């Protein structure tokens, strides 16, 4: 009996211990699992909430490659920053052709977001090479088909008539060349200073226009002969626009070929002794445009700048202050400045597609066989 009692006692004790241990184990495992089950889902929920926070106030960056004059950059960029204080803008200024070469060289790893200031020929070539992003801005329908890419890869911002520039202090208007062929007159020998051609979209356009004017698409020789005669009258080729303005102001030369807008800026804003002759036979009217670089790292900021740049009120203001001729056709002409209403834009008849395709070959020939040879 004692033995049975002892066994029963041990059995009861064992059962009690098992019950207690089971309860403790159950509580131990239930506690973390119930506690973590209620807390763990909260963490992803908080992360999702953070990810959905609007990014409008976050700092953005915008890298612009531009061929615009410093006066233009200084006028526009502060206005853009005022409206977009969260965008940090970096502007690199260079010749239009230099932009082309740089964007082309950086195709695999784009460093710029926005191309601001390119010739029609350069932008057409860039589009064909896959260097520009397709983007249709809100104002797209107000730009004529002639001044934009059919696939929305670039849009013309303004029109730039290419004209004859002269020092108005050294030359009377009636004594300056009145048309392109007048520049070849022997009396102007040593009076002409030209901005370095290959690095300048403006000069490449003017020189290509002369080749096309003389010989069309199939016979560039006549155009080359014309450029040889101009080279014979050219004193030197200035390395950049600043150098060109300096030499003309000092009367180291009295004549050049340049775009009307920059001449007006130098005349009216910088008070330089410059003026222009609009050639009687017509002028190449350059479509100066913009585009977003393909694969831009800061696409949102680039689109903001695109829209800002073409704002109709800004375009009127730039026509007044910086002598820009807008491409937008929906701007009320009564709001445009008086100087623009008085300008008759007579275009030279050119095939811009042919010029875009031939420009590289024509300019290479000029550089290797004509430049600096004195017309020989």
C-alpha cells in the first residue's frame, strides 16, 4: 500500500510538473508570437507611409548645356529658380557644336539633362542619332511643324536671322556690305573677323547656307569658291563670341557675320558700337531650339524647365529685353515689342534637311582646304 501510495504520489507530482511546464512553455511561445504579430506589421506600414510622401519639396538637380549668351542665362535662370526653389541648376556654357559633340560622347552615360540652344541642323542630327528624348510639351500645338521635330524630340525656341554685322563707329551703314556677295569686294580685305566656324552652330549654318546658295545640294564647288573669296578678306577667326566682340569693338576688324539677336544685345544692353545689315537677297533664318537629353538623370526637372522656357509671358518679356523672336504662334502680336513689329524677316530659300545631312562634310572640307589659306 505504501508502495502504491508512493507511486501515486510521484505520478501526481510528475503530472503537476508537466502541467506547469506546459503552461510556462505555452505562455513563453505565445507571448512573443502575439506581441510580434501585432508589432511587426506596423513597421512595413510606416515604411509605406514614408515612401508615399510627396517629393515636390525634395531637392532636385538640373544640368543644362547651353549655347546661350551669358545675358540670356542671367536673365532666365534666376526666374526659373524663383519659381522652382527646390531645383538646383547647373549651367555649362559652350558652342552649339561643342554641345553636340559632348552629348554624343556621353551617350552611354548622359551628364546633361537639357540641351538649351541648338541649331536646327544639329538638333535634327542629334535626334537621328538617338541623343534626344521624345517629349510633347503643353504648348506643342502652338509651334509650326517647320520649327519642331515630328516625333517631339526637339522644339524651336526662337528664330535667329543670320545677318551682316558691322562696327557702326568705324563704318556708316551705307558703306557697309548690303548683301552677301558684297562681302567679297576687295575693299573689305582684312576688315572681316569671323567667329571660329567649327565650334559655332551659328557660323556652321551661315557657311553651309552659302554653300547651298551657290551650288545647291549637288555642286558644293561653287559654294567652296565663294568661301575661298571670303577667306581672302578675313583677317582672323576669333576663338569665341567674347573675343569676336572685343576685336570688333577695338576696330581690329569692322565686319563679321552673326545672328541678329546677339548683335542687338551687344548694341542695346552692352552699349557696343555694333549694328547689322539685313541682306537684300534674304537671310538664313535659323531655328534655335531645345531638347531633353536621352536618358536624362533629372527628367522631372528638365520637363519643368521646358515648360517654363516657353511660357508665353516670358517669351514676350524676352522679345522686349533680349530681342528674341518667338516661335509660338499663339502669342498676341499686340503684346510684342515695337522693334520686332518693324523687322521684315525675308528668308533665304534653303533645304534644311539637305544642310543637316551635308553640313559635316562641307565644314570638314572648308576646314581642311580653305580656312586661313587666303583664298588660294
